[in-house]
C-alpha cells in the first residue's frame, strides 16, 4: 500500500462514483493565458457539472478537487446523515463534520483500489495535450475548436451506446476518459483483427460515429504516432472492438477495466 495517494481528474471522478456521492463543487486548473483556476459550488440537490459554465470549463481544464455529499451511517449512537467530503488531487481530504474512522478508511480503501487501475484512468484532457503542439503556430480558436470536436465525438459515442438520461454528467466525463484510454490500448500495436481475438466478433455495424474522416480515428492515429506506439487504425476493425467494449456492463467501471485489461493488456 502506498504511503501517499495522489489522484488525477479521472480518479477523482471515479472515487466520487464509487462512494456514490452527490457532487456539489468542482475546482479546475486551467491552461489559459487569462485564467488559471475556476471554482464552482452548488447545493447538494443541484446539478453542478451540468451547468453551462462548468460544461464550458470541462473541455479546457483539469479537475483538481471535488466536493460531494455521501450518506454516513454512523453507529448505534449516531443518526444517518449526509456529510460533505472534499477530496484533492494531492490526496488531502476534508470532512465538514466529525465522523468515525470507518468512513475515512472507506475512502482510503477505494482510492488504493483505484490506483491499481491507473493505467486506464488517464484524463482525456491529458491525452489531448498534443493538440497544443500540433496547433502551436495557429490561432487559439483553432486549437479550441479541435479539442471541442474530439470531446463532442466522444459524447456522440457514449450517446450511441448508453442511456445517457440515466447517467450523471460526471459519469459521462469519467467514461470518456476510460473509453479513450482503452481505445489507445486497442490501437497500440495496430487494431487487432477481430477474427484473431477470441472475445471480439466481427459486426456488420457501420453506425458508429467513427468513420474514415472522423476526429476520433485521427485522435487515435495521432496519439499513437506521437507516442511511438506504432499503432494503425483500421476503421472496420476499430468498429468491431468498440462494439465489444461499449456493450459491456459499465455499471462497475473497476470491474470493466479489469476485464479490458485481461483482453487487451500485455
């Protein structure tokens, strides 16, 4: 067990999901010449992540702390109540009221389990850092437009497979990062031929929002090329793999990541 715990944006979102908490605050670190940080606060019953200012910020910033309410059962002498936790990317934790150690132990347990899956939890914002280099000599609006298009196509991919009306906005952001990283793993040595992969079967589906000119196909190609992964993206094979990946049971992301690691990991 590590002596210290650090959590990136995706790991913070996954921790909140594992704790079944209701988000009431998000702090972002921004890569902007004008603004460096952004802080959003709301109430327990609100929908902070879905508010327009937060959605606009999500594409250009990285969450460095998350505030959420969790149900605290206490013990025989304590009544059940909601308590607010604030978790920071450097592993610091703040609780608004006194609680028994078992709640803090639960947070630590979940954080340590999440850290074991860190290879699949790279934030999408980090995976898109190459855009700054690719568009270094072009106007900022071109860079922002490129990033927006990729985010939008990942949104379309989730919309295609998930009942998004049943997902929170933080779950969608979490899934986008996980899907992106699994896709990179699939493409690392060239997209495998489904006929050579026991778990994946060829499909006749051509309805995915990934085509030969799509932003996602280029995203995987550029990422692999820039990171010397020697990956090539065959559209028809990629469709088959995403069909397999996105029709899995996503109700337990940690279990799904383990499943994907068994299929695609080295």
